[in-house]
């Protein structure tokens, strides 16, 4: 008898949740956030256009940063 009562209770709860979902308001349409003039909006990585001109500049900056880091380490070790 207890098992039958639990099954009926679960059935009533499932029907209640189904009715609640059916009666709810639809989700509002997605809107874009307002962005201040002159500020680029945020974009997902997949949406971004590939920048080929930036890659050589980053490689040059990384190459220039490596000797500077080695000089700093050497000066700290000397002290």
C-alpha cells in the first residue's frame, strides 16, 4: 500500500511540474547590451576574425622579452 501511495505521489508531482512548465511565460528574446561609443564589444573566441598581422608582432615582443628576463635574473644572482 505504501508503494502504491508513493507511485501516486510521484505521478501527481510530475503532473504538477508539467503543468507549471506549460503555464510559464516564454523566455524574453536575447538583446545586446548597450556599449559606450568607441568601445569594442566583447566577442567569443570563435567569433573573432583571425589576425595574422598580430602574430609576428607578438613573436618579436616575446623574443625581445626573453633576453631582458635573462639579464634581470643574472643581476639578481650577482647581488
